[in-house]
C-alpha cells in the first residue's frame, strides 16, 4: 500500500509542477479570471474587478458596483478548474467571495508495468472572503481569508491561509504600484505529513493611458513574483489594448517556468456583461490551457 501511495503522490505532483520547490497544493498558483491570465497572470496591479481577491485584495477598495463571475479552465493532463466569484458592499465596506474547485481525473495506480490496477481522482478546493479599504489617499490595504481542502486517493487534509495586499495608485498620473503576499498558513496532515503551502510574494507596476489615435485605452503591467519554496524568480509582463470600450486584445510573458511563457487573449464587453478568453501554450508536448470567464457588473 505504501508503494501504491508513493506512485500516486509522484504522479499528481508531476501534473502540477511548474517550477522547483517543496510546496504542494499547487492549484493555489492557478489564476483567477481569463483577463489576468492573458496578461501573464501577475494580477497584483492592473485589476479593476472582483478577481483582485485572488491576487491583491487591496484593489477591492476601488469597489464600484456588485459583480458576479464564472470561470472555467481546461488545462494540461485533464486538469479542470471551476471558479466562482462575487463582490458586494456591506455596511459601506467592499467584500468579495471566491471559490476554486480543481480536479484531476483518472489518475492511474500502478506497482508494476502493464495495465493500471485502478484509477482515482484528485480533488482540491478553496473558499475565500476578501476585503480592501483605503487608509490614506491613494493607499489601500487588503486581506483575504481562505479555507483550503485537498483530497488525494483516500486521504484528506484541510486548513486556513491568509493573503495580504497593498496598493498605491497614481504615483504619477496613470502609474500604480501593487504588492501582495499570499498563502500564509498551514494544512492538517495528509496521511503522515502536512502539505507546505506555496507562499507567494508579488510586486508590480501598471501604467494606463488613452491612445486617442486608435480610440483605445491601453494598460501595461510588469512585476516580479517569488515562491518561498523555490529557488527561481519569475518576471511577468503584459498589456491590454481596449478598443472603443467594446473589444480588448491582451498579451503577456512570464519567465522562469519550465514549460510555459507566453499568454494571450481577448475580451468582449456589452452593457455590463464581460466575456474573456485566455490561451496559454505549453512546451514539451504538454498541449495548452484554455480559460473562459463570464462576468456581469450590476449598475
């Protein structure tokens, strides 16, 4: 039984691995919303909607109206993720809730060459509550509380984590700074050992301006990301050209990952309804990931 379980752990870790390190529950590294993923999945700046809950909760302080969002991500090795989010105001304070449900189906159990002895599914989820508030002019703080659950074969673990964010807008006209640290917490033991959370530090800048010659709003982002359990540092760059408040074209690039780098996507907007798509190609024959988001903003 120990040999079987070891093979299971190695197989599942391989599916999720994107950079060296000792942390687990790597679904926490997944993006939240196709727009952010298409722009290199930095998210700590340049976010103007409820998806800030997954990257930098301080950005929620710019709350304008309630929103609801559904996202589906189909990734490599039959890994699927469903995301649900909503933002609202209570007692004049902005809040956002999010749910991530990630699964990998039909993982094979083997102890010898040949046909698999059985199949099983791996299941991961978190539920979160976030808020952000302005403490000084243009300076905001935010916090997210997350309940995390993982189920692998016949074993389960759960625990709590916290994210903290900082946003400083209009350093000069159009230039914003954002920073966050995510996944500070712990899980209960999964069989004999507790999974280490992928603590994540991000710092970034965004610059937005109007390009009157092409009737568009343009935003450029760049930043640095570091997981505490890895030796590498990731640089994220991206941008968006939003034409006539109708259609957006997006691009991004990430460094330091073994099998991914470029991202791209599109967005369509009509009377409070947003449709966003992101495409992430992988190298080494792993295929590609597709993310679709649908968001509605109440006026």
